[in-house]
């Protein structure tokens, strides 16, 4: 089976959507990314990533209701798919194996 490789932003966006208790759209995803990482992200980068993850089958989306705050425009709401959850677990396990491979003596020498 071919392993899935995600870029850093793809992984972060997928994690934010997975951690959400309800379907989310671009702005809350961007805000959560900024809050969790302390880095700035543009809304266009977040939207591009959300759509790319949907194309890969890791997210699904639906159109939410229109709101007056948005001038009557509706939001595209994203949620994690089973395949998206699977790839996150795959990444988590791979990272854990890599961390476990680091000798404790090396970490101690580095003061970690």
C-alpha cells in the first residue's frame, strides 16, 4: 500500500478540522492554526489546503446556510472523513516510531 505524504500545512489543517467538535469553515480553521502555532496564515492558503485535502478524500464539505454577516453568502463547511482519520493515525504512528528511535543518551547529551 502506498504511504500518504502530507505537507506540514496539510497536516496542521487536517488536525484542526479533526479536533473541531462540529463542521468548520476557513476562518475558524485559520484562527485556530494561528492560535496553536503562533504563526500567521493567509485565508487563501487555508482555503487552498482545505480544497486540496477534500480532493485527496481526507475531508468532505457541504454548503451551510447563508448568513446576514456574510452578505447572504453561505459557508463551505468541512469535516474529517474516515480516510482522513486513518491518515492522521498513520502519521502519528510514524512520528512516534521516529521519536522512539532517538537514543535517550543522545537526548540527554543535548540537554533534552
